[in-house]
C-alpha cells in the first residue's frame, strides 16, 4: 500500500511503500538505520541484514544522502519517534542518486543559505518552520473570511489597493519589497504582508480584531503543528498562556519605562528600535499595544487623536521573546492622503469615499518568528533575498525602487 510519512502511523502492522528522499544513514553491526523525508514528515527505517539478505543490506549502507527512493517496509510502533512509528524495511528502490551531495546543515549562515538554500531547505528545522508558516497562512485566511472580510488581490505596482474599502471589509495577502539596504537580522528585502481594511468602523474595533486574530492563530498552530513546535524546541506554555485583552500603553508611557531602564538617550519623537521593543515587551511577557504615537513619526494620512494635540490615532502590536513589531494599526482619512506616483485609482477613491477607514499591516514573517520561537527572520521564508546575494533580476528591481 502506498502512503506518505505523515499517515504511516495509521498502518501499524501493515506493509507500506513511501516515496521519499534519504536524509541520513548509519549502521551498527548487522543493522542499518536510514532517515527519510517526503514533505509531510520524517521517519526512520531499519534494515536487518538477516531479514533482507546481503545485497539489499549493502545497498542500504551505501545509499547516497539526498537520493530519491521508494522504500517498502512493515510499520511498527516506536514511542521514541515524534510520529510514533518506524519502518522495518523489506525493499529499497533507488530512483535517482544525488550527483553532487552536500551536507544539509541546521547551522548555515545567511551567506551559505543564499548559495545552498535549496539544500538547507530540506533540513528538519526548516521543514518544521515551513509547516508552521503554511498553517498560519491557512488559519489567517479562514479567520478573516469568518469575520466577513473579502479577500482582494493586489498589484505590486499599484499600491493603492488597500484603500478599496468601498466593499466595507477587505483583506489582502501580498508581497512587499523594501527599497532600503537593511542588514539587520530582523528585516527582509522581500516579505509578505496581510492587510485587513475596514470602512465605517471604530479604531477600538480593530484592536479587538487583532487580539482575536492572534489568539486564533496561536490556537490553530498549537492544534495542528504540535510536532513541528516540539521539533523546534518551542516552549508552548508561553503561547498557551496568551489571552485577550492585551496590555496597552501609550508612547509616552513606553518612553518613561525606557528612561527608567537605562535608555536615557531616548527623546520624545524618537523611533523605538529592536532593543527598545524587546525591553518593553519582556516587561509584560505578552503581545501588547503601544498607542498614541507622535504625529511627526507617522504618515500624514493618519488623523490626530482626540485626547491630545500632535498625537495620532494608531497602535503598534509588539511581541515578547525578541520578536519585535508584528502589526501596525491606524485610522486613515481621505482628506490627508498621500498621492503616490503612478497611483491611478487611489485619488478618485479618496475623493468620492464618504468614510475614513481603519487599516492593519501585519508582517507574516514576524508572526511566524514569534510563534515558532525561531529568532532569525531569514528562516521564516523559503528563499530569503539577501542584499549582497540578490539575483541580477532582483538587484534591478530593488535598484529601480531605490531611484
């Protein structure tokens, strides 16, 4: 019976065939131990020389890592395995041998990842991160559709689509490109953004939506990716303890906290960098909002708050464990909108729309980093673009944006 690794546990006591890649192998006496992956998971196969004969045993001992195979064997329980089972191999068919084998390491640096990411991507760690990424994308779409949002695809060139809130409640899932050459460990040149937009709504309503969304994502990942979280060594208790409502402090309160904790150089109107956000978030140990930013720090289309002059109606959601900023939320007004170059539909919409609207900008990779507990943001995306290793086509693209 043909199956996949993730479903092998359903066939304990039966013989199955799995198409997979050989990840690793070792031998001890008359036994060979082979590790396989197929995109759904990892499984160990055991070859016993006395059961399969000399020829198959030699084939198993000499198989090249990375080769594609069809492995047939009897499924038996293994309580030490993350998937609860292993294979007693009865046949091994080598489909294709990896011509230029390289070790797949969990400790590649950014430079090596750019050159050999197609191999590093096969590691257990990266596989676990990508499974969590997939679950967050799936549950994100499900959450906003359950809330009544309509998904709207955007053009990368025409960056006015979020303003198309005439449908009331819309969200987009789009690629974003940074034009600045950032080398910080918390930034990507290419990233993915989720942007819900609501017309005719109050600012407080969107803060509640963000809280509900984060709780929904956490519950979905804990339910469907427990194996991957265990593989990454994630302390899931920290996720299980997250509950709404999230703590809220103003920019002024955050600045006062920083002054009391050694950041004496900070002045009113300064941006908070990663170290500042980490210090604030760790104080609470929860996702939390920082609200009421100085107007000079934000875009001119964000309206002033009612409580104080020179303060704008916006909020930033930051997470603990060095995760930094995950979401930015602001109310926007048509009267103070910026008209971008090549923005064809935006000015017309702003001119004729009767309502201001509230918009959220969510970084998918930052969310994955916090949920998975993996600090390096470059591991959150299948093929991260590194500025000094960009392909020629990407360099041209970033260069045009810079100009």
